């Protein structure tokens, strides 16, 4: 399990959500040569999630990772 600090696309507040890393579906990778820290990867985690602040329902969470293993940002999508 991995804890993500997820920003809500509706109210913009952040909350910690725990997701199973095996549910991460790779969407895109791009080599970041200017910083020479490897590739940036974008993932989507599908499931039934909800913002604990405003109650918005999320069908997925998008996760950007750069460098590898470091979550740069994560946000919930309605």
C-alpha cells in the first residue's frame, strides 16, 4: 500500500489516501534530460474514492512521479 497526498479537483483541498500500488496503470513516461534525474511517469489509479472534505466522488486518481519513486503530485478526478 502507498499513501498519496491527493488534491481534490472540486474543492482543491488535500487529503491522504491509501492505494494499492498494483492498481497503478502506467499512462505515459517521458525522459527528463534537462535535470538528468530519469523519466517522469504518469499513472492512473482507478477505483471508488471520495474527498473527505467536500464529498466529491472520484473515479480515478492521477499520479505524476518524478524522479522514479517520488510522487510529484496526485489529484482526484470526478
